[in-house]
């Protein structure tokens, strides 16, 4: 039966495929079919679960009776009786046999049956007894949880949509390169998590935070992921599928039309120039970035070297990769960021150990200051690749001045060994830890450029885990606290005479990009797919207005006030057509 579930649009586009579930603990019940010969085994598995549940309940019952008396234990008696009820147990077993399904699905069907029966009762007391049945069935489901589930094999020969609670970057890395992966649905996840960033980079439509509420889903069911509206449609009718195929075509046409803006100059209506660049995750994305009109690579994340491969890259391989990117960009600026491992980005190549608080732990440059070998090799490879084409090297997670001084010593030593002049390359730092934004006047003296990483700057300033849906509501890029930090970096960067860029996802939202321009940042980098709409939006605005609006926004009290105020002001001062498709790029 067709079922539409809402979530948050995380990666634009529309994908259609057959459902493949991975690592789910959320209360989705899967209809898993089993072959005839497996039925006796499944019945035994079910019997074991019943026995286990009864045993557990009896133990609890004894404890309760001992501590609180017989009367308190009555509810447990009811549950035990239910699990010993022949009719209930036989009905479930019949379904397993007749429908050839796993116990979980049979329990789900029985639950639906009883819910329908109990709904009919007039008497509220009887109606509420369904809760006891639900309790007993939930116990059974709990006892059925399989710890030994075998790794399922990703289907290779048909379009697939993955559903999971969340997928860490190390796992998503091996999935997104599969051509038949058409969409991803997550019950959890954060809009600015690295996994979502990777999905966007690979243009895989994704909807996150979908509500699980007892939905019936099963592997192999046809599903549509609408990453524009943030909806998922399970088992669409033919008419619905047609409607979405049409929407997909319209969206692709719209993107194509939007891309034509790349031929036009990057300047506002009143002639203020800006530069719009791409964030890439893999060297292969360069062509895509250029096709969307990127004027440079503002952030080349190099975690792929370790996340996408099971063997360590040699210095020669690295040099070759960087050279390829620099050659393809043909003189346009390229910022290569050294590996930002740690936090949620785990890799077997690094011995970080278990941390209680990985986001605040040995991440990015912190790891390499303690273990400089991998960083030294990477810097050497970048410098060698940069002999023919000027290169910019960016260091992540800088917290204090000493770190960049130490790093500069390492770079200078390698440059000397390689006979490379210090003036032939640029060194920069990510401003993504609040302390760096606050002491930027001091840090700016040490480097040639800075790049604001709003993904982490928001996470660390507002103390909201970028991947945690429970606190997503606080993750607001235009919180005045964030705007103030950005303004401080822009002002101090200008005073120090160095370039200030933004490479956080914030810039890919056209409204936020206007605010950033108004705050004095005119070099922005984002997911390639977001470039055309942001460019079109900025070209249609006037810097005089943007400056006025952003100045006022800085003094408002909350992110919601800022959003309301800037949207209203932009609507007044910019052409209406600008906002028609603004929700298309997330
Ligand atoms: C950022 O933090 O904004 C950033 C660009 O880096 P990453 O998303 O890779 O942490
Ligand atoms: Mg970051």
C-alpha cells in the first residue's frame, strides 16, 4: 500500500529504486520472506524468543513481588499469561508458516489485528487492554533481536535506495560510488554531517530524519526519495511514479537551465565582484565542479585517501592525484586541505583510540602534531605537485597560535628539503573552532589566507553536534553569535591584508550567501550543485543593500529574527523571481 512519510530534504534530486535496509534499530518492522525449508528453523527461533521472554518476565515478577508486594506484580502476571496464551502464540506461528515470513512480521500482523479488534470496544477499560498485548509483543520483538545478523549484500543489478538509521562517513564512502545507488533515507542524521555532505557531492538524493512510527517496510519494496520536498513514498502507484518521474525530469531541466549562469561574470548588479568555488571530496569531481561554473576549488577534502581505500596511499600516488586536480583546474585557485581525521571520521589507519567525546578529541591537526609522519608525507606530496601550479594548503581544526607555528616549521623544513621557495605556495587555516575566530587578528599574521568552516564553527560555538537530530533545531547558521564571529574574521582578515574565504555548507544557501557577501566575505566555496543558484542570486542583488541588511542582522537577538528580517528585506530589495526556486538547493 502506498505510504508517504515526511522527513528533511538533505540532498536535492529525486531517486527511485528498491529498498535495501541497513543497520536499523528504529521501530520499523521489515517484511522479510523466508524459503520453505527455513520455516521449521524460524518456528524454533520464535519458540525460543517466547521462552526467553517468559523467563525474563518471571524473574522481574519475583523481584517486584519481593520488593513491593503481590499486588504490584499483577501486571507481570498478565503479561506472562498472554505469552502463554495458546491462541495468540498459534496465530503468530500460523502466519509464519502460511505467509513464509520471519517472526517479526508475523508479530506485526497480529498486533494490527488486535488493535483493530480492541478499537471497536465501547468500554475504555477493555480498549486500554491493547496496551498489555502491545507490551507482550514488544517483549517478544526484543527477544528476537538478532545479534548474529549476517552482513547483507548490497544488490548490484537493480536501482537501490538505502534505508538506515544513520551511516557513518567511513561506510557511506564505499556505497556512494555504486552506480545503482539512487537514494538514501535516514531515520536520524544531521543536515551538516559528513555523510550528508558526501551524498550531496555525489548527487545522491537523500531525505533524513524520517519518522519511523510503525511503518511497514520491507526490503525490495519500490520507493521514491524526494530530496527536494523531503518526502519518501513507499510502494508508489503507477500514477504516483509517473508524477515523480516527471518531476525528476523537470528538476534536471531546471538545473541545466540554471547552469547557463556560469558564462556570466561573478558580480552583483552594482558591480561588486565575488568568487564562487567548489568543495570537492574526490579528484574525479573536478569536471563536475567546472561544469557547474566553479571558479576554483575552495576546499579539496583529502579524507578520501583513507576513507575510500583499504590501503594507505603512497607519497607518489598522492602527488599524482594532486597534480591531476591542479592540471585540470588550469591555473584557477586550488585549496588542498590536509587530512581532517578524527571526530566522526574514523579510519583504521589512525590509532586514535576510544574517546568519550570524539568531536572534542584528537581531530584534524591535533592528531598530526602528535603523529607527524602521515602529515609530513602529505605536505611533501602537495608541495611537489605544486611545483608547476601554485597551490594553497589548508590546515583543519586550528585552535591556538602555537599549532600553526609548529605546522609552519614542518612545512618550511620540507620545502627546504625539496628546494621550494616559501613564496611559491600559500598556507592557510580553517577557522572552525570559536577560539580561532576570536583570536583571528593574531592568527592572521601567521598565514596567507583563512577559510571559515561554518559546519564546525556552528557545531562548536552553539555546542550542537552537527550529526545529532535531537539538537538539530539549534543548529542555525544565522544565529547572531555565528554572524558576529564571521564578521570579526572578515574585518580582521581585511586589516591583515589576507584573503578570507568560506567553505562551510552555509554558503550553499542563497539567502545565507547574500548575508555573507554583506558581511564582507566575497570568496565562497560550496557543494558544486549549489553553485548556479547561489551565483544567480548574488548576481541579482546589490552590495549596498546586502551590507545594510547584514549590518542590521548582526544586532538582532536570535536566528529566527535574523531569518525573518533578512527574507523580508531581500524580498523588498531584490527581484521576486530570485526566490522562486530557492528551496531547491539545500
Ligand atoms: C567545516 O567545518 O565547515 C568544513 C568545511 O569542514 P568539514 O565539513 O569537512 O568538517
Ligand atoms: Mg570542519
